[in-house]
C-alpha cells in the first residue's frame, strides 16, 4: 500500500510502534484483508486501538459491527468485551466471512463473536424482530457507502440511550466537503453525515484523521433519550 502522504504515515507508524505491541493474530487478519495490496479497506492499527478504548469506555457488553471483512476491526472490538459480552458482525461476502471466522477462532473469540453472512439490511430486520438486547456500541464500516444512511435508520431502534455509534470513512480525502460530488461512495457518506447532524435522537460529530490510510475520519454519535 502506498501512503498518500509519507509524513502522516511515518507518524502513524511511530504511534503504532509505541502503543500497539506486535500481535501475530491481528497481523494475520490485516494481511488477509489487503488482497490487492494497493488500498486498505481495513481500519488502521491506531484506529483499532481507538475503537478498543471507546468500547471499554462504553462498558459495552453487546457490540454490533457492519462490514466484517477479514475480522481485523472485529478482533479489536471484541477484545474489549467482558467474559459475558457478545458481538454480532455482519458480512456480505461469504469468502470474507469464512476468513473472519478463521481469524476469530485463532484469536480465541470464536464463541464470543457471531458472524452473520448476507445483506446487512436483511440481518438487521431479523435482529429487530428477534428481541435481541440493545447494542451498547455499533461500528459501521460496510464497503458500500451508499448503504450507510439506510442502515442507520435500522440501527437506531436497536440501541439504547447512551449507545455509541461509530462510522468509518466520514471524510474521504476531504471530498465530503464538496457539495458538487457525484461519486456515490462520497454522496452516500455526505447523506449519512447530514442525517447524523439532523437526527433528533443523536448527538454527533466527526473527527478527521490522517495516517497510513491517507486522509479520512470517523463519525461518532451518542444515542439520546
Ligand atoms: C476504502 C477504505 C475503507 O476504510 C473502506 O471501509 C472502504 C473503502 C478505500 O480506501 O477505498
Ligand atoms: Mg472503512
């Protein structure tokens, strides 16, 4: 992967070397989620650490993730769960889901995490009908950014006041600030960000980030009464 800005990447790596000990399980999940070697659809190690810490702050016992990929972010999130905690992660691509199950088993998280294969919209509809406990923490990182907004509408009813919702790729190289964008992967995020801002039950903001993935960011929302 070629970082877009070498200084950002160097400092990102400096931070990661300081705070993220060598971890064969995470490294393998990272390798398997970069099949093309050119772009990183995964979160970075420092973003993983941040998600882990946010999950601990939430004292999350039930986590929902949308967009599992090879399970890299899943491992960071699930490792913040207490022994009686549980995580559900949704993945469209069966090959990715199989890969994630392997990595989760190797991480000793095979029983703590359930990987649901299929269209996230269908799985969320099933969860809503199935009387699941509300989620304490939700992480959205599905590849199809045009689904962010419709998924949000389905997620909020599965939460409780105090639930933290985090979404990756909120900045997209700064393109979200361009009102003339036509690329669906950007307009999808713009629509999602605007919906977070307008939602009567969400308090939200966006943190922009630079690092080994270039220039992007995460949206954060807390569910209100
Ligand atoms: C890309 C990056 C992501 O974090 C993601 O979730 C999807 C796509 C990308 O760089 O194209
Ligand atoms: Mg992402």
